[in-house]
């Protein structure tokens, strides 16, 4: 069984995203020990959707862009997205007219300001599970929107040595980028030692962590904004991870 060094941080995103996040952490503080073990991987779904009469598409993840490319869907209209990384990925994929917002609330405001004609059809390419009901919020503003599920999470089981290292306090914390991640983590680790650190991307995620581990005295830390950049800052600023 592999034994991890003390004060290690578990990064739970899909492997490639975990490695990128770990790289950002190490570039700010190379002494922080990270372990990349995904709680899930992403399955990109090939979809059929005619966008010939559609002028505006919404995506909130680069996974949706991957699905559009895999499905060979051609779209030359306006693309709304969330996050700088998704915007850059869309540009590399060949999309031209791109408007991005830092989070979902900002995206809704951006769409409202940019689209005076609410009769115009919107198409939202999204995952099987979503953190917030973006489409529902836009419908409440009288927008006409279709939803297309184009990727899904495939849960993965944490290796026994990872769970053992959490219980022995060798792994002292983990990242939580969504409420679904918290549920997957709970399925693998039903109890946590007191003092375990939960690095959460939002208040909602932090509240979910506290609600599923009511008996544990956890050290819950929340990012100022729900972005990768702020999550990285949160991790780097934790004195408990110093080695």
C-alpha cells in the first residue's frame, strides 16, 4: 500500500483538470503536497441538434464544447459561456462570437442585456446534472430556451489506500467543486476525522459538506468567488498545508 506524506491535499476533479489545478497550486507554493484522485470522470455524449435556425447557444463548461465538436455540430452564431477557461477553449475550438461571464448570475444578466428579442430561440448545452437551474431562471424572464444534455459524470470509487490515508490524517483535506462531488465523496468516506479541511468552491457546497458530516468537527474553507483562480488562492492560503 502506498503511504502518503503528511499534510497532503486530495484533489477530486477529473484527472486532467486535477493535474492542471495541482499545477496552479504548485506554481504558487511548490511545498504543498497534492494527490489527484478523481471522484468521477466525464463522458462526452454525441448529440443530434439542428442549429441552422438558432442564433444563440449557451454553454457553462468546456465539456459542452467538446460535445459540439465530437457531434460535428456547426454553429456560427453567438455563444454565451461561463468562465475565462471555457471562453478560451471555445475560441480554440473555432467559435468566434463569444461572450463570457464570471458566474451563472452574471451570465443571466449578460444575456438579458444582450438579447432584447426574447422570442429568439436559445439552446443550452449542459451536463446531466447541474448546480443551478439556469434554463429555469431564463424561462422566468420569458426567454424561449431548449436544453440538450451533452455530457455526464461517471462516478469512480476511491482506492482503499486513499480512504485509509484520510482516516489516518495523512491526507488532511480535499477539494469540493460541486454538491454532487460532496455526495460522491460521502459514498466513499462515510466519516471524517475532526479537523479535516474541506476546500469548497461556494457557500452552497460548504453547507452541503457540513450537512452530510454533522458529527465531524470540520475545517471548512470557502472560495470568495466560484472560480478555479479563487479556489487555488484558498488552497495556497491555508497554513495547515504548509510543509
